[in-house]
C-alpha cells in the first residue's frame, strides 16, 4: 500500500476546486456560462448646501418611492430669499415712480407741442421773433428726449425686477431641494453621511437598489451567440449548500453588440476564446436569497435540468430596452 501525503496548500486547493467541479459537472450537464448577480444601483446625492438636520436611511432598510429621507438646514437660504424679496419690492416701487414721471413728462410735452405749433404760426405771421420760436422748439424737443430717457430707464428697471424674480425663484428652488425624497423603491446598500455633517450639491448620501429582481451577468463566446436571444427563458443555477444546486428561471434582457476580452474572474465553456459577449439575465428574487456578487451559472437549453432542484419562481418579463 502506497503512502499518500499532501501539503496544507495542496489540501486547500483541492477543497476549493471540488465545489466548482461539482457545480459544473452535476449529472454530466455542463453550464453554458458562468457569472455573478448584480443590481441596478442608484446613488442619491445632496442638491443644496447646508447642515444635515435629518437623515433616515439605515443600511438594510427598505424604502418606498417618495419617502422622506433627509432634510438640509435652509436658514441661510431663507434669509437670502427674504433679502431678495425686499429688494424686489424696492425695485418695483422705483418702476412705478418712473412710470408716473413719464406720465408727467408726456403732459408737459403735449403743452410744449401746442406752444411750439402756436409760435410757429405767429412767426410765419411776423408776430413772433426767431428767438421765441427757438425757445418753444427747444422746450418741446427737450421734453421728448426726457420721455425717451425715462422709458429706457423704465425698461431697465423692469429687467431688474425680472432678474430679481428669477433669483427669488432660484433660491426657493434650492430651499425645496433641501428636502430629499427617495427616488426609487429598494433596499439601502450603503450610507455615506450622518446627521450634523455639512453637505454640498453632488455629495452622495446613500446607495439604494431594488433586490426584488437581480441581474445575472454572464459572458458567452461567439460560438454560443446563435443559441441566445433577447426574451429567451433560461435556467440560472446557484449553489444552495451541501453540494446541491438551485435552478431559477430567468429571461435574457440584454445582449452586448460588441465583443470584449475575457474578464479575468469569468469562466466560459471554451477557455481558449479570447473574446466574449456580455449577457444580462433578469432573475426574480422574491425570497431574498440571492445576493449581489453571488456566483452562478446559466444553461441556455431550457429550464428543466435533470437532477437539479428548481426554485419554482416565475421568470420575469423581458424589458423592451436594455
């Protein structure tokens, strides 16, 4: 009888390799591709500047769309808006004053026009001097110029009022953005801030993703592309422990149009292939047992695989787009 010895590193290598070999060779059925689960994640960021007064999200918490998640202090913005409103009132009062000045000047212009017309007739009748005619004309034309200047001033004041209104609306919008609502239902994956911190526009607050349906990303070789299409029902297999596999129905939702070099952690049926195509498969996760990053494999030939345990979930509908 021959003695057999193995180093500690060799024993670890064998133990690591056994589950992989078991998954790939269950009942002689070789998976078409391997991959990992991922989710469509959304990073919610602050949209205004201020101190964070309230922050509700906690890692692992489930939030619905529209739920209040954070409140940023708006004291400075409120004071700025009050100042702008006061400036707007003062500017509007100046516009009213200029408009009244124009009315007075127009009355004076009408009187000056009549005086100029009368002096012109008298001058033609030799009853008025040239000096009197020049004076009447000067007074009339001066008032016309004053009215034109006042109207230009009224236009400028009106633009100031419009600019002030726009600024008030801008600050009001910033105040409204200080209340952050959750944009999509899902589970909080990571939080980045705490109550009391000062945030700036664009600073991430938390990361959320819907875990009800996960995306299984796998890579297929060019020779396998003829056997896959968008909307196709496939079988996604994950390890359920104790050497068993759990089969879950999935639907192909996206196929890459371009090839890429084989990613380092991905295995395919033909390991000699240099270029592969990424495929996304929607997989239901109603019981929550699937996790982001969990490995698995996919069989394109169908859902029923001999010797494999089926989870019984219904395959999701394939979306129209990516």
